[in-house]
C-alpha cells in the first residue's frame, strides 16, 4: 500500500496495519516536520515493521514524473493499493508553501 501525502497522523497506514491487516505501507509526504511527528506516531503504535516513512517532493516535477516519480525506487516493487486523503488548498501557492521542504 502507498499512502500519498500521509501527513503527521498517517491515518490510513496506522488503521490499515492495526485493523485491516496491511502487511506493509509506504507512507509518503513532502513535509519533513510532518514526517517527524509521523515517525513518533508509528513508534507509539509499535508498527515500525509495517510502515515505512519517506519524504517525497511530490509537487516538484509533478508534470514530468507524476506524483510518485521521485518517491519510488526500483527495489520497491509493485503495490496493490494507493490511498490518499489530500489536503485542500485555495491556490497552488498555498500548496507549495505547505511543503516547505519540497525542493527540486
């Protein structure tokens, strides 16, 4: 499972691993601060073996590579499901500002 834009609370990965039996989730976000909080949440839930956090510059290169183009690695293999609970932004500028660490 891939969770695109997981955020600090990583709702889908935590629920999926603990309640639905997901074996592995790659949780992606562009914000390093959100991922730091997410790491603490994964640790608190005891799901380090089921959830991998990865910073991904999802906005940079969107048109050239797509939202996952810079996030996935060849060794990741195939995924069966992609989930996303996207934030809502009033403008592209607001979206860019939300990913302060998104540089490319």
